[in-house]
C-alpha cells in the first residue's frame, strides 16, 4: 500500500526535493530518490542525502527515559512529561531566565516556531537560541547590517548566469554536493572561472581554476587587499555605489596598501589582482564556515559584501551568497530566533512586541527584553547566571559546542531535558530523554538557503512510543503554560498558517504560502506576500527606465562597513602551543557524527597534518608508522588521535573533522562580539607522543 511521497532532504540546506517510499510493513523508509518535479533540484540528489534519508545509521531512541539512581531508565510519556513540568515550573517560579532552551536548524518550521513561542512567550526566558548561532550567525548579522534584512539577495537561478564563482571559506564539493555541481557546470563554461579561498587544498580547491591559499584567519586582510586593488585599478562601479549605497568614501579613506595587506594574508599581490580582476565580471561570492566561525566572522562577512557592493555585483548573476548548512537553519531564523520575532520583526521594537504578545495571548511584559547571549553565553549562565534547567531539541551541545568538556560539566549540573531521535553524548547526560520522530516520519516545512519553502512529509509511521517534535513541544507547553499551544496532536498546517500570518507585511513575508500551495508548486520562495507571488532576486529591479535598488534599510541604501578594527584571533600560536588547530567537514560525516559512529566507543579521531610538520614536531616517530597515534593538546583538553600525513594541509596546521565527540574538547570558546558565533576554525595546539602507559587512555581526557 506504500506510495511515493514527495518530501525535502533534511541533510543540507541545498534543499533537494526527494520522493520516498515507506516500507510495506513496520516502520521506516524503503527507497528514496531525487524528485524530478521539484523546482530546486529537478531530480538531482547526492548519494549521502539519499542514504541518510533512507537508512540513517545511529542508535534510534524509541522510549522516553528518566534518570533514576544515576541511570537512564525507560518510562511512560505521562511520567516523563510530569517530571519535566515539575522541574520547569519550580525553576520558572524562581526566575523566568532559569530555563534555557536550545533549538536547531534540523527542526521543521512548525516545530521551531512552536519552540520559540514556548521559550519566549511561554517561559519568557532570554536564554533561547539554536545551533544556528554556531553556524550562520555571522552571515546573518552581516546581512542585517548591510541590507537591513537576513538572507542572501541571490538565488540558485543566478548560478548559471555568473561568470566568476568565488568560493571563500567553504567546501561545497563535500558539504553541498548538488549545488557544487551547478557551480562547476557554470564555471566550466568559456570565459567563466572558479576561485577558491581556503588555507587547505580541499576537494573544492583542487577543482578550481585558482586556489588562493591564505593564512588561517586572515580573510579580512585579504578582502581589504582586494577592495584596495579594485579602487587602485579604477574598477569601482561608481554609478551603483553613488545611487544605492552609503559609507563607501569613509571605508576607502581607511583602506590598507594592497601589497601590505596581501602580505598579512599570506598571499602575493598577483593573487589579490586575480581576485580583483575576477570581480570585474558577474561574480557570485559564496562563503561558509571558514568566514563565519571566527571572532572576526561578522567583519569578514561584511568585507565580502563590501566587495560585491564596490564592484556592482548586486544584480542577477552576482552577489553575496552565504551557504547555509543545516536543512532548516534559514527556516529556524525566519520563524523565531535569538535576535528577532517571526518574520524578522525587530526584537526591541515596542509595536512589534505588543503585536506578537497579543497574537500569542500573553502579557507583553512576559517577553524577555534582551535577546540573550547565544549558546556559549547560555552555558556560561549555568555557572554564573540564573540557568538551572535546559531543554535541548535536535542538538548535541556536549559534542557540538566549543570547549565541550566544560559544556558537559555545566549541563551535568542542570536539570537537562533532551529531545532527539538518536542517542547522543547529550542524551547520555540528560535527566529526561524525549524520543522524537525524524526525517521520513514528520510532517512540516523547511526553508533552504535560497529562501525556498518546501514540505517534508512522513512516508512511514513511527512506533507509538515516539512522537513528532511539534507534539512533544505542545505536550510540554500543555503542562507548563496551558493554552499557549494547541493540545497534541497538533495540526502542522495550522501552525504554519499561524506563523505565516504573523509575517504579513514584514521583510520575510510568507503570508502567501500555505500547505495547499506547496502541494501544487512543491517549492515557493519568500517573500511571498500573495498566493500567486514569490521572491526572486531581492533588492534589485530592472525596468524599461533602467535599474533600481531598494534595500531593506531605513534609507533604502546598502551599507558599506565602517573601517573595522579587527579583533585579534583569540589564541595565536606561541612557544608552548606552536601549531594551529582547525576543524571542518568530511563527506561521510554529518556534524557531531551521531549517525556515523558509536556513542560509547568511537574510533579515535584522525588528524590530517603535513608530513613536514609531523617530522618537525615528532622527530621520533618512525617512517614505518603508517598512521602513528599522537596526543593533541590545547589549553582546554588533550585527546588521542591517529595521524594522516597529508600535504593538502599547509605546514603548521592540524586538521581534524568535527564529526567526533573529542574534537570540541580542544576548541576555544571565544565568540564574535556581534554575532556570538564561536571561533571554531583556529586555536593553538601542540603534538605530543602518546606515552606508553597511555595507549589505552580514554579518547577524551580533560586536562587536570
Ligand atoms: N558532508 C557534510 N555536509 C554538510 C555537513 C556535514 O557535517 N557533513 N554539515 C552541514 C552544515 S551544518 C554546515 S554549516 C555546512 C558547512 O559547510 P562548510 O562551510 O563548507 O564547512 P567546513 O568544512 O566546516 O568549513 C569550510 C572550509 O573553511 C576552511 N577554513 C578554515 N579556516 C579558514 C580560514 O581562516 N579562512 C578561510 N577562507 N577558510 C577557512 C576549511 O579548510 C574548510 O574547507 O555543511 C553542511 N553540509
Ligand atoms: N569544532 C567545530 N564544532 C562545530 C562546527 C565546526 O565547524 N567545528 N560547526 C558547528 C555547526 S555549523 C553546527 S550546525 C553545529 C551543529 O551542532 P549540533 O546541533 O550540536 O550537532 P548535530 O550533530 O547536528 O546535532 C543535531 C541533533 O539533532 C538530532 N535530530 C535530527 N533530526 C531530528 C529531528 O527531527 N528531531 C529531533 N528532536 N532531533 C533530531 C540528531 O540526532 C542530532 O543529535 O556544530 C557546530 N560545531
Ligand atoms: S545536496 Fe544536500 S539537500 Fe541535496 S540530496 Fe545532497 S544532502 Fe540532500
Ligand atoms: Mo551548520
């Protein structure tokens, strides 16, 4: 009786439409393939998206669990919910900020909206955020500052039209495979090109016409060098700059000498000239975690936007294009996020606050008056603030956050409720575990990186002991703030309509989108204020009278950056820790890796290090050691790793994948002051041989 059900891939934010077939009997998805009808991918899909949607590895959770006598034991839903309600009630009666809520870009819009409404309007906590701040926050902050609204101006339709494709601090060959195929196809045309800016010779970089191998963390210097070069060669699009932007002359007055800035970035002046020349043609600048995950993330993202503005690359076939990571990071941002109300309504604006509170039926005084500090600050507030209970939904902070050993210790001190589909390092510390349905089992919508809203649908039932996220959130709400959310089972389509209605007239207007429309059209881009309208290239219009730009800022112009005073990198190398540690993605892993490795006993992490660095740092390792074990030590922790001597990684750098629970025991918890995004991409590290007695040491070992 199974039939093909259209849905959207939940692995990455390319947002490919899939068709899936549930198993004939029992639970699960049988077959998945790309959906030829879907406007985003027209049938394309990548192997990993298909495999993980159809048959994810990982240890499924199938029963609610509570901690009893130190152990997690199975319990009933009413018992689990009662335990949650009792402790949340007690905490909230002491202080509305005593309960923290951590959400995710892997929830549907409906669940994320419900969670935001519960956190902000129900609990009234300032400690609400999602793992999207570990990921896209610097890009988001840059878009708001430059354009007055979040999200890239461009769409996938611009990729075939671009002549220069500049991929900066991202590795889409691995992380966004279908999109990379489009980029390669376009860059392969005559007079088109691909330039990749990355310290590492990644799969994307080796496919490029030019690999710009800058020093880690020096993106701002490089971007400023390129801007100075554009100015020097008279390549500024003066007409566009005069008509549509603000702040250019102030920025230019303070630009560095391009040669000196190139040296700071570790590249030649010729390389800077190549980048500047590429920008003279229609250019898309794509960027990812190499830019965002830095204390300078917002400044660097703005510097890339500055390059597009100065060169007039703000029209079709061009523009700044941040590569969203998780399937619904963008949706999580639009429905409710740390810095804004649904529809990107400004957090501090009294009229928006009143309107939201009225619609939600809560007193406006219950809405927190501060956006909160992001995930790192929220964990800190367990130690030095009011947080005593944490509700984590579809996120694994014990493995995914920087300085993770300290995160684990702090979460262990709280009443921790974890809602996940799989066993993780965080469920292991929980006081209550709520088992959630996942891809192929849930009903809702997601928004991909180019603003396309698309349905996700179940092709399989779930065991009766597993529930959809939206129903679990509504059940928690029903216990703690009755009446705020509908009683479960919740109709996701009605929840979408409630959200969409709140966006009417906003910058992210989704009020013309409803399930029925998505059933016909499969994907619709916001802004979509009417049922027959959908978003395209934002801010730019081409009419018979010429071109016109209208940005979402108060005066309709786009803002250049102020000359930045870049924050120093948080942990430069020194004598004690002479190497730089960086963390990034592999094709076969996904984020903290809970679906591709064991939770109890993962194999050691593999560090890619240039053979010269290995020889310098570990002179006693013998050449016969194929993959010697080493200790990686930072100021926060020590882990044991295997070494893969790999010249793709520059000398002085140690590269480890993020898909391992030990990785973030090493990383530094410094954050960008404007976006709160952690500096995951650089910290100082040293290599040590593994002492004989240590061979069987646990993989994760905090420093004494
Ligand atoms: N296979 C796979 N695909 C995924 C994911 C996954 O885990 N696995 N995760 C998804 C998610 S959530 C996200 S956010 C995206 C992320 O996708 P990407 O942004 O591509 O992710 P990363 O591999 O973390 O980092 C990108 C690149 O930044 C480079 N880099 C490091 N430091 C610097 C620097 O100082 N400057 C510059 N210019 N570059 C630097 C790294 O060498 C790396 O090649 O991927 C999504 N897709
Ligand atoms: N060192 C280092 N650390 C990083 C990064 C880095 O580049 N370097 N990247 C950061 C980035 S970009 C990101 S996005 C974060 C991600 O950080 P996390 O959110 O901590 O990691 P994930 O592994 O994506 O965890 C998502 C969880 O959601 C669960 N899940 C999946 N689907 C569902 C569902 O439908 N319902 C529920 N309830 N649960 C579900 C999964 O089982 C998984 O446990 O990691 C960050 N951490
Ligand atoms: S490219 Fe991304 S969205 Fe498309 S099938 Fe692969 S993982 Fe899924
Ligand atoms: Mo991400």
